[in-house]
C-alpha cells in the first residue's frame, strides 16, 4: 500500500462516525449544486433528529436534492443560508425556514467568512489518484474556502468526474472522509421552441469568430449554441460549463486559440448537466475548473478580447433594470455570476454582454418587458451595467442610450400585443421625453 493509500485508510470513517465530528452551532460550507455531500447531510440530519446536535449554519449554492434537512421542522437544527435558491429550497426560503445570502458569486468566498470562522468545509469529490489528490469534480466554486476551515471532510464518490484545473485537494489537507455511492444528479432541458431558436439566431449574429463565451443558466444558452455551429475559433471562460459547450468543442467550433489567458483551455467553475457531459469532463486536459473568486473576477474576465457574456432574466423594465432572481419579492434563483460577467465583458476589448429572454412568460399572458419592475422584484443587473437585451423580436442596445431611447428600443422588442400599453405607461411616467427625441 502506498503512503497516500495508507493515509486514506487512516482517515476513512463510516458516515455515522464522520458526522459525530460535528458540533452544535458549527458554521459549514460546501461547494455547490451536484457536489453537495448527500450522505454526510443525511447522516447529519439523523443526528439532529435524535436531538444530538442543533444550530448548524449551512452555506451552499443551489442544493439539488430534496434532503431531509430541507424540512421546515429541521430549520433550527440545520439552517440553510442558500447562496442561490434552487427548486428544492424555493418554498423553504419563501416561508422563512431558510435564508438567502445576497452576494455576487465571485465575491462569495470573501463574504461568507465575514459571518465568522468556518468550522467545517465538506464536499463530494472524485476518488483519490495515485499522488493522493481528489478532484473537486463538478464544482470548484467555493473551494478557496477549505484552507480557512477548521475541519475538512470529504465524501468520495466514484461517479464524480476528475476535472482538471485549480480543482484538487490533497489527502494531507483532509481531516476525515467517507465514501458514498449515490450518483451525482443530472440535468436535462426540454425541446427548443420556435422563439428559442429565433433568439439563438439573433444572439449568434452578435458573436464574431474568435469571441470568448460565457453562457448562463436555463434553456436560452442551448438555443444559442445551436446557432453557433458555423463559427470558428471560439473560446470559453464561464462560471458554468454546459452540455452545449461540450457540443461546441466536439464540433471544433471552440478551440480557445484566440484567448489571451488560458490559451487552448476552456475555463469554468462548475457544471450541472448530463451524464455524457460528466464523462466528457473526466480527465479532460482541455477543460479546467477554478474557484469562483478567480473565474468570476471581472479583471480576469476582461483579459480576454471579444468577451460575450450571455445570460437570461425574469423581467426587464423600460429603464433597463434587469430582474433575474425573483418573481416579485419571491426569490427564484440568485444573482449568480450575471453581474460579474457583465462587468468583465465591459472590461474586455470588444466585449459585450447580452441578456436574452422570450418576450413573454406564462403562455404569452405576461410581458417580460415591463414599464416598471413588478413590486418587490430584485434588481440583479442595474441600468448602469446593462448592455444589450434580446427577445425573439430583435435586439435593444441600451448602453450609452438615454432613458427615452432605452424605453423606445425595449418597446420595439416587446411582444406586439403589449407594445401599445407599454408606450402608454411610458408616457404616463415621462420615461419617453415630451420632445419625442
Ligand atoms: N413573470 C412571472 N413569472 C415568470 C416571468 C415573469 N416575468 N419570467 C419567467 N417566469 C417564470 C416561468 O414561467 C417559469 O415558471 P415555472 O418554473 O413555473 O415554469 C420560471 O419563472 C422560470 O422561467 P424560465 O424562463 O423557464 O427560466 P430559465 O430556466 O430559463 O432561467 C433565470 C432563467 C433568469 C431564472 C436564470 O437564468 C437565472 O436564475 N439567472 C440568474 C443567475 C445568472 O444569470 N447567473 C449567471 C450564469 S450561471
């Protein structure tokens, strides 16, 4: 047995033994989404149910699984401070049994420690290699925080891809570990609609050969990828690595040859997609994951030329204020890296950012372009940062434009059935200037 295997055996515990190492009121952090340590969380919830532990504060981005601790009755025992709200946590946050911590994604590693010492860093990782390293796998996002934690616990999972980059932790830095077999979760999207395809084409027309891409969440990025198949020499510097990006690499559209940093490599911080994507990422030296304080730093993002940041939103008002994270006052998701990348694209030579959305929601009954935002809606991207908005009706270029010009540009890409009403409301509050200019 080599030295690292021996250390592995020394630190390996049954999950029930591992969770005995937690104390009440521990402040805990994990990497996000599909790497949530499900076996540790389940066993910890069991301890909490038995009344052995309480007051745990847990920080994680977008939990994917309906875990036992996500029960309102557990909230005083294991309290979630969500760094991004996901389907299993929507109602918990809305009903007041969990909290949301507002922060630009790239700044979370600075903002969580403001709350106090980190007692435990715990995350799921790939199996150990012969040198004693585990890959953080599908998410390296908050991994900058493990060195600040008093204890580091790993859950080793054979379904986790071994992703390259600043994405490794050595056995000597780990306190205890356990093994789990439950496969990491997968995510699939439905068929593209006609509107999705049209939006994809409009966005693709703004992406020159050699551009560097960031693609955000939701169905929209898939539509855009389909429209990019005849481009050349694209690069990837993103927070999320998607199935669509894999398709662009396989098609030879992305080769990262025109990047100024990480030439030849696709850079991201996490993934959430199909099993085929996880297999593609496994031991792939062309793709690197890095902590989010690096990938999402606007200064780093801006070092590549022709950056194209493409994200989506819930609604936008005629001033160009973009709400991407709430439906009225109800948290729906989070800011994520939307603003990090919009600001990064602004720094990039030739860079542009695009918010792409369908013009309507709820089967065409609601206009996503509003005169003013819905009461309680959160401003994700301010009117000072916004650049381009795209719907299936075209593109509204807002940067460098007055409120009047913005309102007119946005009304022109609203669904035709809402345009007259929007114009009337815009005149009522004088967003469109009286001179008509
Ligand atoms: N009013 C009311 N409801 C609306 C709405 C509006 N204006 N716009 C969308 N919705 C509803 C939809 O009907 C849908 O409801 P359902 O879940 O009941 O079907 C839900 O909101 C999600 O809308 P959808 O368009 O399907 O979302 P999406 O999966 O394409 O994601 C965002 C869009 C904006 C939620 C997502 O991109 C996000 O969270 N962005 C913020 C973070 C970010 O951009 N990070 C950067 C990159 S990772």
